[in-house]
């Protein structure tokens, strides 16, 4: 006679794995679920606060509970203010366009360079390959603050201060992307397939474009998404190289708007600033939801392969 657990498993869906197979007690699963729920609430609480307070006037932002709506509903007025040069702080839409330019260009460049470097490290053997790879990875240990002054001096010498290229070029170098692509190519592109293509007379460029890239799409999307997020949230680099308001990305632009709000401007800038923060995170959320299946596959492949 079958036990109750076996009967329950037999009645469940075919793709359902009983908790017992994981070696976890039901109480442990409950505790882990509660911890995960608390962590999710901690992460989502700021987003909820932005959504609610973006609908308020400045008086209601300070005078009503932060996690509850208040009248009048001022969302559309706050959003429309983003398109105006409020209090001389700058135009939000211009900052948004700058950020899209910086993040998009840097992400495409970083993805291409990471794919080429990752393929070179994964499928070519040359003297000093490991040493060069470790040298590239060691740059992750260098904080940006330690190279801020040398970077600014070099930029001043070559004319990249207040230049769009001063933001894009360094953002195209991604040690994490190189590591992910090397790992992903090792796992997803068989050596025998490349050797067979070489024996058939295919050039290295043709092998890379026709064989390697189609097999590494999840890895490419992962590098693209990580670079977009990194450049989109970058504050320190544009703060160093840009002194012109019209070149600011959203991070520095919203900071200048925040400073204008703190100096007691006549305009109601606080709800406008909150609405700007809400609009700033929406493209990243939509991009992640659109590319999530590729990102998950690339991240898992990169984390489980040595």
C-alpha cells in the first residue's frame, strides 16, 4: 500500500517536485518563503513610495503619509513639468535622451568587444593568455575614486572633457562582460564545431559571425543588459567629465534638480523630482522584463561553468 506522500505526488501535476526531494522540511520552506517575501517588500517599498508620491503636490509630500495617496491627484502635472526648464535646473527630457545615448552606445560597444575578447580567450591559445586575462579581471579591484584625478587629467589632455565620447568610450570596457562571454563560449560553443568549420575553409571572421554569435545570444543579451544598467546608474564618471547642463545624464541631472529643490526654489520641485525618479527606473524595468529569459539563461550559464 502506498504512503500518503506517494498518493499526493501521484495526484499532483507531472512537473511538480515534492518538497521532500529537496531535503527541506515544510517549516524550513515556510521560513525561507517569509524571508524572501520580506526581502521582496524591502526592495519594492521604494518603488511603491515613488509611485504614490509622484501623484502628490509638494505640500502633500510633506504633510501626508508616504505610503498613501492624497488629493489632489497631481501626477500629470508633475510629469508635464519634466518637459520644462524648471527653476533653471535643466530639462528632464534632454537628460533622458543623453542617458539613452550613453547607455545604448556603450552597451552595444561593450557587448561587441566582450564577445570578441571572450572568444579570443576561450578558443585561442597564446603565450600569456591566462596572465592577460587575470590582468583584465584585476581591474575590477580598482575603485573609480582612485583613478578619478588621473582620468580627468588624461581627458583634459585629449579633449574629452564635456565630450559625449568621454562618457561612452570607458563604458565600453567591461571586464565582467569579458568574463561572462569567455565562460559562456566555453560552455556553449563546442571546439569540434569550430575545428570542423576551419577544416571546411571558413575564416575566423565567418566562424565568429555565423557560428559563435548565434550560439551565444543569451550571453550577449546578459552583457548588454548589465552594461545598460551600469551606465544608466553611473553617477561618478559624468560628474567628473561634464560641467555643461546639456550633457548631463539622468543621475547627475536629477542631482542638480534635487539641489535646486533644497535651495528653496519657488517652483514645487520635490514632486517633480519624485516623478523624474519614477520615470527614470521604468525603462530599466521594461528592458529587463523584455530580455529576462535571455538574461536568466546567460547568467545561469555563466555562474555554473568554470
